[in-house]
């Protein structure tokens, strides 16, 4: 892939960013209240919200990370993408309508309809911040790599530029600007991957099965390219990855937040259906493009794809464009532009979710500050969160595969948020102490096991002591098989130990509201 300053890519990227910044400016003029800032006033249609959800979920980890994972490891990358295709079925059947009927701005609002608002908002905010920061790391790594490829600037400055651009969407436009950014990005993303898939059929082979065969022939893994274990190792690692990815969307705060932007539960259901459809089509195409990159570039393409495989798709675009000249520059420009728009859009959603946890759940609700202060507090929180994320990104560097980094975030989401949400909705004896202990147990155990696992331990061990072995004490990269059950156990034990009185009326009210939406007041969150 060509390196250094690419004027065509810069022009195309600036054109796309100009469109999104105009949308942000327009949204900023319509954003006046906290409801406007956090949920776009609850006035987004199901179709638009579903496209925005797909845009929110299809991150740089999906575009660059999955294609790179398929390029490097074959079947493990394919399995990951296939699992992601069905992820929103969990949201559709378990959460979409219930959350819209119960909540207002954040998923903690839904918990507060039954449990004591203060404690559950605090622990929910803590888990949200950890999840969003981990997810943001993947976006910042991608931003640094892409800016470096686009302009030739150093990775460090690429991260900083990406952070500044991303903050502009959140600070000025809020959820409405983020929604339109996601829609523009999702439509552009589908168009680009569709174009690349067509060019693969023209330039490499019109038979997709033959493209897959060429990928295995060109890989150093040979026949093992289509065997499992190339990336995740043991079967337990593959199972833990699958569980984490499948359940993550039920606990990802920036995804759950989007169901509060629609006017009713029917539109929430429609949102999930649109999201499922777009994500499924995208992942089928991105698997194909990952295989095509290996077929086109061969084993020698590893250097072009980079350490984590994150540049396999841009390298494929250059190949499809003829390797050099305007065609190659234009295709590379399209991939880089949409990649940058992708990471900015997803990052904006993550920062908005994290800042809402600070401003709404903590400042306004838990600490009982005036609601009019939510927007300025949220903006300050957004800046602080981005500064922390940039610092950690620069410490990690550009060598991590961004799909791995994103999966760490989903492991935390499935461990800390999923058990609490499910138990609150279905278990009559669930108590506030159970929610607190369950959330903290899932969060802490997942964080500890991630640090002790094979992904981070080789980096962490030398920082602690030179005498420590770099062999990870915990064998699984994704801790979900241990941390999620611990989260459920924490919910049960905490609830059974709690002296809080059983309130059957509160549980019955939650069940009726979750199923029907009866009694939902958009201007007021019930709390106890």
C-alpha cells in the first residue's frame, strides 16, 4: 500500500467530513434541552434509528479489524463475523421494546424504575465508563493508523487529530448530530464494501468459492487456514469469544442508549430489525473481502496489512485499483475516508454514552443536581474521557488488532451489565444490593482476568517485575465464561443478603410497563 501523503484520499475524506460537520451544525441549532442532547428528543424513526444503530455498531473493528482477522487467521475471523451477524437477535427478543418502555436516557433509568436509583446509577456509570474507554481504544488505534497512512504524520498525531474531530460531533450536536453522522456513515460504508466486493469478482475471480480457495492457497497456513484455532487457540477461547460477542449488545451502553431515541416500542423493534439486516449483509461482505485480500496479496501481503492486520482492506483496495495511479489512489481514498468516518461516528456514540453516564446518571440523578447543568457537565466529561483514552492509546501503540480490543469491551459489557439487566427484568427477588454486587463482580473479575490473560499479560508482566513469566496465568483471552457467571452469582448473593423489603408491587409495575409501556412519562423517571 502506498505510504505518505495521499492527496486523493485527503480530498475524499475532507468531502465526507464536510457533509457530517454540516449535519452537526444543523443539529446543534436544534439541540436545546437535555432530552435533545442525549436522545434527540425521542423523535427518530425506527428505520433511521436502525440504520444509525448499524452505523454505531459497525465500527473500525468491523471494517478493518474483521477483514484483517480473516486475512490473518482465516476461519477464526469468519466465525467471529458470523457470530456478529446474529448479535442483535438477542437485543430484538430480549431488550429493545422493554428498554424503550422503561427508560429515558440511559439503561440505568430502566433499573431505577424498580431499584434504588442512587446506587444502581453509580455502578452503572462506572461500568459504562470502563466499557466505553476500552471500546474507544480500538477506535483511537484505528484513527492513528489511518491518519498515518493518509497524511504520513506520526501515529501519535494521528490519534490526537482523530480525537479532536470526534469531540466536535459530541460537544456541539449531541445525539441528533451523532445519529445523522451514523446514518451518513452507514450508507457510505455499505456502498464502499459493496463496490469492493464487485471489483473482487471482476479482478480476481467471478466465483466467490474460488476466491476462498485462492485465499487458502496463498496463506502460509495452507489447509489450516480454514481450521479453527489460528487466532483464539483453544476451543474454550473460541467459545468464550462467541459468548462475549453474542451477549455484548445486550449490555453495550452506547447501543442500548439508541433505543431511547425512538418515540415508542414499535419503532424500537423496527430499529432492531433494520440493524440486524444491515449488519448481516455487511459481515458477509467483509468476510469475503478478508478472503479476497489474502487471495490477492498472498503471504507476502502481511507487511502491507501491518502487525495486527488492520491495513489488509486498504491494501486490497490498492490492488483492485491496479496497484498504482489514479484508480488505486481513488479506491484507497474511499476506504480510508469511510474508515475515518466510521471511527469518528462510533467514537462519538461511545463518548456520548460515557458522558451521559457522568452527567445524567451521576450528576443529575444520583447527586440531585439541576437538569439544566447536564449538557455543560456532559461536555466537560466528554473531554476528560477522550484525554484518558488518548493517553492509554499512545501507551499501547499501533500493534494491537482492533477487533481484539473491541472484544475486551464487549466482555466487560456482557459481564457487568447483562446479568444485572436480565435479573432486574425477570427475577422478583432482585434487590439493589444484588445489582451493585453483581455489576461490580462482573466488572472487576473481567478486568482482572483480561489483565492476567494472554492478550495483555505479556505487556503487563515486564512493567511489574522483570522476574515475572510472560506466560499468562489465565489461559483465555476473553474472560466471559468465568466473569459473566460471577456477575449472576453476585446478583443472587447480594439480593439474598439484602435487608431491603420485597416490593411485589414494584416488580409487577415493571413487568406491565416493560411489556406495554403503560405509565411511561418521558419527562420523569420513576425512582425509589
